[in-house]
C-alpha cells in the first residue's frame, strides 16, 4: 500500500542531520507494516496529480498556521476535499489535524490557553496515551460529522475521526525524545515561555505510546477504522 506524505513544514536545519525531515520520521514510525511512501513537499509547492497518486495520504506538522496566507494552502485544502471525495484514507498530525478540520468546515484558532510542549497525556477512546506535543493552535470547532475520540483538559479535540474518511491527532507520535529536546533548544527559546520549555524538558523520558498510534494509523489506512 502506497502512502503519499504531504509535507507542510520543514524541520529545523540543525536537527535534520540527526533526525531527517518529517516524511522520514513518519516512514520510521510506520516501518515494517507493509507500506511504501512518496513525499510531496506541498510547503514548497510540490503537489501530487490528484488523490489517485497514492492509496492513502498523511499530512505532516508545520510551524505555519492554517489561517495564514500562503499560496499553497488553498490547493492543499482542495486536495483534502478531493481525497475525501475519492474515498482515499487520510491521516493528519498536528498541522495536518488542523488543516483537515479547516478544509472540511471546522474552526482552528490560536488557543488562548497557551502552548502544549513535550509529553502530554490524552484520554483516547481506546485508553490513556502519552504522546509528544508541540502546538498552540487547536481545532476549536470540529466539522460536521467528525467524532472527537481523544481529549485532555488542555485540548478538547485532541483526535478526530471522520468515519471511513479521515483520522487526525493533534499530538506528534512521530517525535521522539531527542527531536523534542532539540526543538526546545533550537526552536522554542524566545518563542515559547521558558517555564513551559523547562517543564517539558524535565518530562523528557516519560514512556511514550508511539507504537500504539502507529498501529492505529496502519489500521485506519488498511481498514478505515481506528479500533
């Protein structure tokens, strides 16, 4: 099964040598599950010919906001709608979670409660999961037909399931401890309050549920369900 990865952001230059770009992180997350991957850097204007270019689709995270004015965002939102109409499964992570919601009629805003950084605990319908997070923007109002299937006190719509169509999560199962530590040091300082970054750094090493999310993504790609 071929998964097309729609890359919507670029990893920090000084972390790429050790961790690669975002599509490589997802290929690692989903390794040994029978998938092949092709990446399209939509953030740099590289788009597939259409939904039929892959059997399933995955949208990465990004430092950009879905409400910003970028020339690649309108065609990305149209591609999302086309993928859904074509009954190709689509998964979104962080920015991907948000842009799917926006493309399908939801509302995304910069959350006035601030940032979530580092390991976060979420209550999924399948149980408690700890996943790395790095975000301030959130889905405030899900689209019609979307089911909220994960949440915590900070993020009310931490995962959305569009039955048979799409599945998205706000957190980053593709991020390990090393990459988040690097983001704290290389991208966070001066942007995120130091107290939040220091608390996140102290939590690095908390056991993560990356495998559980990878299994859930794989199940959705193959069978259109999350449990």
